[in-house]
């Protein structure tokens, strides 16, 4: 099979974004616009992906350094889409086919593109078009009376009757690389904008008897470019609606599909219930029967079966075992690992902490750098004092221990198996198994104490 090269045009400045960030690095669904396009190219099994960059090139390259096998070509001056493609051509093999995509058209789907690639492999010039209610600003598709595509005319070069056509050029096309090379070499900039138009190759194909095969995409937002922040927001909503549909198809109940955001990848078991205003970031996995209350943020987390997360929790870099209950108002920070059936209640923060099965930490507590065994009860207001200003130290609480309320555990410290810490204690030395540790000051009592009184005003 002829190998596929994908050329992604991304040299435009994106002035209308009014931003220091290059346009193609603006995020959509948690990934840059350009990362979406590179992802679509990968899913088509492109052998080569070339990005034509211009403005902010270094920042773009740095931001996408994690993408392997991307070739970068600079277009120092933006002389038009045809000129941009010409910059990439020296890197392409004539035996294959080339697909042209755009760094600021992020939601294009591989399923839409595959037929274009197939048509190019069969010797056609495949062109992606769309019908728009308002075609203003776009290149119009000119067909002959048998419906065959003859050429594309840019808005600025079009006659009034051509401007009435509602079928427009998305800019996306695929064709044999050798043909593309010939035609691009023949482009001129004799037009209203003084640019080398890639779109002029359509007329050259028609002249050379290469069949031009138009494919029409039904959903205009899929081929919508991002020029300003309003368009970015519209595409973000469209993308989120699509994510929500996938979640529901896979067996999740969304109390309001318009109020769940997935900024990364989310996998869900069945009978998951997600309440309103929940945000997922990075890679999140939810087991079967997970319930998430309103206003939660989950980032890079693995949540076991039947876990219940009550409202207003933030969970990041954590693993939560089956049947655990979290929140409301809990914060699980990176490297938190909770075993099955753990309860974490309101205003509890954990960091780099493992908690064994059945343990409860229900109120107002900080556990950092801690290893907590099974069936431990941590009372309200317990703090692990893990930081001495320079180093972090570990707290170990063994199985079955009971930590009374308002205790400070000054690390490094170990609380033995089944040990009890009396409320209000400050524990800075280890406590043996089975013992009671109390560090409270002795109570003093003065009977019949005369409290000072204010002199009465006259
Ligand atoms: C282009 C098409 C038009 C189509 C429209 C769809 C041409 C001549 N016209 O018009 O038919 O309807 O897209 O949005 O192709 N770019 C470069 N280098 C350049 C010029 C552009 O990399 O020298 C990139 C831009 O970053 C942008 C894309 O190509 O991502 C399109 O460029 P733009 O100037 O927006 O083209 P349009 O005039 O909108
Ligand atoms: Ca444009």
C-alpha cells in the first residue's frame, strides 16, 4: 500500500486569539489544537507527519516534544497555503499519497479522512467540502453542470454569483504526492491576495484529467477552524458533548451531559453515575458502579468499583479501592493509595499516603507521607507533622490503631498495632503495640474560683 504522509499547516499567526500563546497550542479538551490533529494523523497510520510552522515555532516544537516521529519545517514568510505545502514537499516520498490538514482544525475525525486517503490511493484528488448556511470568507467549490468539481474560487476572487454558492472548501485534501509536487511547482500568486493558493491545484488536476472526488462532511464543526476564542469555546462545547455521548453509550448516567468536562481520557465501567459540574483531567479510570457527586475534579486517578465520591472533592494522582467513600470536601493528592472500604470524610487531605482496608479518616485531618494499616480509626483534627522545614518524614500507623481527636503525630514516628492515642496528644516518639499514649498536661482544678469582674458603670 502507498504510504501516507500528512502535512499539517500551522504557520499562521492567529492574531485574533489576542494571545502570547501560539494559536495551535491553545488547549481544547485538555490537549493542544495541534496535538488533536497529530492524533488524528496517527490514527490514520501516517508514515510521516510534517508540521509546517512559522510564528512561535520554537514554543510549538517544545510543547509537542513528546510526540515522536514528527518532522518540523519552517515557513518563515506566510506566502499562502500552496507555499506552505511546498515547504514540506522536500521531505515527502513521491511513491506515496499526501493528506493536508490544518493545525487549527482540531476536531477532524479519522473516520472522515480515511475515505479521502483511500481515494488518493486510487489516483483521485480527494477534497473535503461542507455546506454552510453562511459561506462568507471561505473558498467556494465550482462544479460543472454534471456536478464534477472544476476549481475552487477564494471569496476575494469570486464573482457575486460564485459567492452565492454554499458548498465551501474545508482546505483538507488528499492526493498522490508526485502529482501534488508537480502542481504546487506550477502555482502562481496572481490573485486578489497575492498568495500561492493550494486551492489552485484543483483546476490543475481537472486540466490533467485527474478525477477530483469531493467528500462532504455533515457536521460543520468537525472542519471548523479556530480563529478566535469564541470559535475555540464553541468547539470545546462540541467536543465535550461528543465525550458525554460516548460516556452514556458506555453505560454511565450523566445527570446533565452539558455539565461534565473530560480534559483528557476517561474510561468508565457500567452503572457509573456522574452528577453535575464534574471535571476529569489527564487519565482517569472509573470502575463499575462508581458514583460521583457534584463539583468534583478528578485528575489522573483510578477509582475502584462501587466507590462513592460525595460533592466537592479534588482527587489527583490517587488510587481508590473498591467500595471506598470519599468526601464531601476531601482532597486526595498525588500518591494517595486507599484500599477497599476506606472512608475519607470532610476536610481531609492526604498526600503520599497509603491507607489499609476498612480504615476511617472522617474529619478535618492531614495525612502526609504516611502508611496507615487496616481498620485504623483516625480522629478529627489529626495532623501528621511530616515536614521539619527541610525534610519530609514518615508516619506509620499499624493495623487497628486508634488516634484520638486533635492529635499531632510528629514524624518520623510509628504507632504500634492496636495502640491508642489519647485525644489532644502530641506524639513524637514511637508507641508500642497495644499501649495507650497520652501527652496531655495534667488537669488542674481550683474549686469555687472567683472570676475577675468588670466594675459596674454608674
Ligand atoms: C483557506 C482556503 C479556503 C478555505 C479555508 C478554510 C486557500 C487559498 N484557501 O482559506 O479555500 O475555505 O482555508 O478555512 O487555501 N497557513 C500557513 N501558511 C500560509 C498560509 C496559511 O501555514 O502561508 C495555514 C494557516 O495557519 C491556517 C491555514 O493554513 O491554519 C489556512 O490559512 P488561512 O490564511 O486561514 O486560509 P483562508 O484564507 O482562510
Ligand atoms: Ca482561515
